[in-house]
C-alpha cells in the first residue's frame, strides 16, 4: 500500500491497465489480520469471561473463596450482585463485595458427603479385614 501511495500517478496507470489485483490482495490481507486479531485477542477473552461467569454463578453459602485482592474468606450471604464474605477467624469481619471480585472457589464439604480421603481409608480398612 505504501508503494501505491508513493508512486502516485503510476497507480492510476496500473488500474487503467488492469492492475486491480493489488486491491484484492490488500483487502484479503486486511481480512486475514482482522481474523487473526479475533482469534488471538477477542475469542480467548470471551472464553475467560464465560468461565468467570460460571464460577461466580456456582458460588454457594459456606464456600471458601479467594478475592481479587488476595483475601481468603467464607461466603455467608448471597444476593443478586453482592456476596458477604467472612474473613479470618474473627467472626465480626464480614465484608460485602461484588461477585466479580471472586477469582477462585473451593466448595464446602456438605454433611453426609463422602470425602476422598475417608473413602481411601475405608478401602484400606476393608483390605486389612480381608487379610485377617
């Protein structure tokens, strides 16, 4: 394109003589650049945004969370856009924050659910019982 601008009158002569292929090549080149920009910049950002929305929507009361400021806490209340998080062992340190400030969630273990570690110990105990 720079050569077309610099040549000035030469471009008009080429276009009149059937040299319009350069314009098609330039349009195709721009399309490739825009497509590459989409796949390397926009698409991964949208994917990350969907993952963040799924993470935020999966938050429940009792879950341990990590916030964008680096604090770990436990969710004690949830509303439309705000969660109340309790930080540390001080039960009076409860801070309301936006759901978007949560970057990591560790699900709370529900009563009656089997932990992986207890399942492993049950298997070991059953193997010991079989050996006796």
